[in-house]
């Protein structure tokens, strides 16, 4: 998706050689016009798929998923919770997700009422790298015996094995920008 | 806002006498059609205010703020971060927020680049009770020497002192549904 790649080239920053910071337009400040372009593009990529629900993971997926829902007939968006505390999730499906950025295992939770067996679930997230977050969400959809319509990703690190692990499960993965490598602090797209 | 109050009566649940659970349509599963109605209503309530940026707090405010931005000329949305970990916020304004629900003090952070002195900031959040979260966000806007256009809240617990503390600072507070009391597990609106 050209608009997104241009934006990454312009405002993304590569730090420590392999971390792409997109906090000025995706995951701290959010560019809602760009999110609408992304939502439209996800609809195009999953045009032939029936989608009854969008599932994402707090925190960075929420804004993208909310805007994207508007292009899928305003289907409900569910975000799996990582931080529950006193606002506990009752009656939950749970999956373990290891985060390489935070070096920590999360127990992500979704209330069982919000994914039903009849649902066709589109999973949306901001990044795909090793695929652990997406695999956790897939695990939850499978526990609910619902169908996975696909996985829609904003930025994929194409040099990690996330896509392969998802495709091995027969899942349709669509990424709006695929990074082939970081070359000396510059982003090279596939 | 009638649609919202009707939805709360229909799908909200009062637990332990004074906690209103709206997780089936606001803060775990999100009703994006309803969020659009809320965004439209915020625009109506703040019609005469210039808004250049929307500020909210992760997690529950993000979806509402993202959708609301569409009714304010797609201004950028910034969410203050509570959970930073390895994805640290560089160069940050910080404010302490005590959460009564989680019985925990958070250090909320916003990258200084994302609120500028010239900004007119609309603060959006899902709940207003004692006002600690809103006061933390106001503190951050003030550190940036920006202007506060107002505070827009989805559900206000009118029997707590959040509104009073904000209005004492001269801030315009608009809530889409104000709860007067919980009467025997039933929500009574003002």
C-alpha cells in the first residue's frame, strides 16, 4: 500500500538497527485519515471473505481495528486484554503470548460471550514479526470453534518467520507493508 | 444521548452494587456504529470549540477517540501510555494517575513531540468518576502549554466528584450519559 510505505519512509525511524518506530502515526499518535486508507485496503484484500467480527490485541491494534470495522459493515470489534487487574475478564478464553519487545509472557484473555461458534473472525494487528501475538489470537478463535477469515497486518517484518507459521496453519495473511530488511537504518520494502 | 442510555439499560450490567460493566459494547467488545453516534454527539457538544488534537488514555479511550476524530476533521489522536515496558516513550511528559478500580498509581506518558504549544486539545475518555485520569491528561496538556478545548466523556458517575474538580479548573465537561445513582442494581440517569 503506497500511502503507507511513503509515510513509513517519511516518518518512521529505525532505532538500534532493527526496531521500526512508527509512534508518530500508528501506535502513540494515530493518523486517522491513514487508518481509513488502511481500513479500505483491508476490505479490498479480504473482499471475498465473510467477516462477522474483528479481533485484535490491546493496545496498538485497537484504533486500526475500530476504523477498519467501518469498511466491514460495522462488525463488532473485540480486543483481547493483556492488562486485566481489577477489571478482570470473566468467563475467558486465554492464550499465552510471548512478547519479544517486552521480553515477557502475557496471558491474553477474551470473554467467551464475545466470540461465538458462528463467527468468521478477521484478526487485525499493527505488526507481524515472529507471529506470537497472531498465533495467540488464532488459538482463542479456535477455542471458540469459530472460523478465521484471515489475518490483516499493517507492517510485516518479512525477514522473520511469522507469516510462514501462520500460512502453515492454512491462514490467509495480508500485510499492507512488508519490510525486507533494515539496511543501515533505512527501511527496504519487499 | 438517548441511544447510549438505551444501550446501557439494555446491555450494561451493575456488579457489586456500584461497578457498571459495559464490556459488551464499549471496553472489551466495541460497537462501532454506536461509537460513530458518540463521535457525532461530541462534535455537536463542542461545536464552537476549535480542536487540533484529541488526547485519550490507553486502553478503553482509544477506539472512541479514533472514531470521534473523524467528526473533527480527522485531527490526530494521541493516547497517553500506561504500560510502557521496552516500548518506552522517549522525551515524555509524565503525570501520575491513581486508578481506584485497579488500586494502583500509573505514571502516564506522552511524547513531547505530539502535543505542541499551539494545540487545542479535546480530551476523550470512556468514564468519569473521581476524575483522576482526566486530571492527569490535563496536567500533561498544561505541561505542553497547550490549550484544553474540553473534556468529552462517554459515561459519568454523577455522584462522584470528578466533574466538580474539572469545572473548578474552568474546563468544559460534556458527558453523553450521566448516572445519578445505582438503585438496587439498576442504573438511574440524571
